């Protein structure tokens, strides 16, 4: 569906109902305004549908697995059905496992703990720290930031072809880790092509879909990735739940991520005083302890809600909002939008930018305090990528009342606006108008640094 068709179709234009949509916040200049939540890339608000489903289940809350009571059996069915719902949402293959975790970060650390011995990991420096940092017990090859999707594939192919650690006449196991959509620029990465390159060189690939799954359909089978990881709190579900889904063999052969009840099938004392343990081979192997049933159910509810809303509609409407924001920012000469792949690259609703002569923390604080708009400023847990995009070493903020960089100088960090299925048109329109007004007229209030954050100065 085209952007013009979205505008004409008001049923598609409507945002999905989310919690907090009617919350008002005070303005430092006086009065209140409905809060414009434009920090979806960090945490999206929970869908009202998800919250209602969780509330309906809450009275039936019970222990999971092996409980004889009705509520326990109901909760167990709910938990395992949630696993099946997520598998369908991700279009998993027969034999794939869906493991519930705490977040994308937790999922990738789980996979890192399951890597075979002497595994070599290939990861672009452009990754979020959740994808960049878990591999500390493996041999890691960091790849330079590409300037185009094609260059990303070519860079990976060269790196895989140059593997230099032969084992028994061949090469040891290898894993490629790549994002589906950048948490800084919103740009889509060529996942299918990267997967093909990885497999052609005998490597496996894990997709960090934290920023992709809330905005686009993710098919494990179609993309031909070995694993996919994402977080519930970015998929319009509450905090504290995540997913790692994909091939079972490395997970089945690895020691449990956590040792304890639920992961173990049989435990027996030995005559020497030790303990023999037989671990599960299913997803339960890496889900020790009492599981987060509400977290799993909320993810499944969000998957169902997004599927029923239709990703074609969601993607088309989001492209309409992206065009609104990018067009509005392009009208402000002092604003520079950050990009690796260029203006025409496909992207999700994540846009980072710098404003000439402004400290990013100061600008973001003014958007919040004077306009009721919540964005994010800083380095977005992607320090190497920001170094590339800004052409400078990322640094913590200085005093918020002073410009971050004088006109013509390089910025040290950035501002990020992000949105999705729950964002009303008015929120992005207010944001664009506020940017224009701040750049033209300046802030209407004085600000100071407190505990490392820029805040309105109310001492006068």
C-alpha cells in the first residue's frame, strides 16, 4: 500500500490502542499536555489488547509444569501455547526451538554460552551492544561499518573466506550475528543475503530482531536464519520477557544456561557424594526456575495482535509517519539525519539526528519539558556505530546549558526519535513543529546538569 493510499484510508491510519495514550504530563512553562511517547526503539508502550489479555488471565495464575491442580494445568497450557504462537509468528521450521528469556540481550548471551568450542563469531561494529558484546568467550572478528547493503554482504563474504584456523582439515564452527534494523538509523539490513553468504561458507547466523520484529514480519524460514532473538518490551508487551528461537542442536548439546529445577530431567546422588544430572533436551533445558508465564503470554498476545492488525497495513502506516518526520526535519538546515546507507534506504520508524550548535541532551530535555515529547539522546548502546556516523569519538554529555559543538564542529552524540504502531499522527506532527520552533527561537527555559542528565533549572 502506498503512502498516499494510507492517507486516504483512515482505518489504516488509526494507531493501535496502547497504554498511556491519554497520560498528561506537566510543562515547565505551565499547564499540561498529552504525552507524546517517541522512544519506541528503547521500549514501546504495551498494547491495550496485551494488557487486557494479561488482566483476564491474572485470576487464574498458577504454577507451571507438573502441578496437578486446575490452575496449574491451565497456566502450563497457556505457557506452552504461547511458545507455539511465537513459533508461528516467526514462521519457524519443524524442529526449531523457542526458548523464553528475559530480553534480546539475555537471548544472545544464552546463545553465546551455547557456542561449540573454538567457534569464531563475525559481527559488524555497527551492532547494538546486545549483539556486539556477548561473544567474549569466542574468537570474534569485528567487521567495519558498511556504506551500503551490498558492501555489508561483500565485507562478510571476504571475512568468511579469509578464515585461517583450520581444524582437522576443515574449519571450526562459525557464527554471524547481525541486526535486522539498526537501533540508531532504522535502516534495514540485507538479512537474507547475509544468511546466504554465511551458509555458503559453512557458518550459521543469528538475527537480532529487536528493532525489526515490531515493525516488519520476520520469517525464520524465508530469511533462512539459524536463530532469531527479540524482546517483548519492544514488541508492545511488558518488560522482562524475550525469545531465542531457532535450531535446536547447539542448544541441546550445550550445558544449561542456568542450572536448576525445570532444566533437569533426573537428578541422583552418587556414592562418592556427587550428583548425576540428566538435563532436558527441549527448550526447558535453558529455562531453569519458575518461568515468567505472564511474560511469555504477553509476547504471544502481542504476536497475535500484530498479526491480526496486518503487517501490510502497519508497515504502510509507519512509512507514512517516517515520511512526515523526515520531510519535516529536512526543512531545518541545522538538522542532520544520520544514515549509513543513504536517504533512499528502506527503514523502520527510528531516526537519529544532530542539531548544529545544540547539545543533544539540552535539546531532548527541552522537547520533554516544554512540549511533552519523549525522545532519547546519547549513544544508544551503539558506541562504535555512533563514532562512524558522527566522525568523532562518542563521549558523555558535557554541561547541558552549553552547545555540544560550535557551528561547523562535529557532534559528540545524537538525538533519536522512534515510533510505531501505537503512535498517533499528532505526536509526530508536534515533534516536527517543536524541532522547528526550538531551532528558530531557542529554549524558553534555563537548564542545568543533574546526575548526568539535563533538567530544567527550577532553582530561580
